């Protein structure tokens, strides 16, 4: 996977997660969370080598931890 494919996958996962957000999470907050974690993913990916990007298990773990952190932020009031 290249960096753009990874960003697209994370963006889709964020969309899916935020679509199920509780009613008290406003649309603007959902958008802010999505943009924050897309930017975070870009920063992390920009620091990785091609070899590091090639690891499927590392990719899956990165997506899981990114979404877990975004989910925690979404539930903060």
C-alpha cells in the first residue's frame, strides 16, 4: 500500500466510526476529529520508510490505534 491508499483507508474508517457517533457529537466536532486524525496519520506516514509501510500487520495495528484514539476523543465532552 502506498501512503495515499493508507490515508484513504483511514479516512473511510473514520467516516464509518463517526457516522455512528452519539447524537451529542456535533457535525462540526465530527469534522474536526476527522481532520485531526487524517493529519496525524499523514505525519506518521511521512516519517516511515517504504519498508515500514510494507508491513500489513503494522498497518492494521496503526489503523486500530488511530481509531481507538479518535473514538476516545469523540466520546470526550
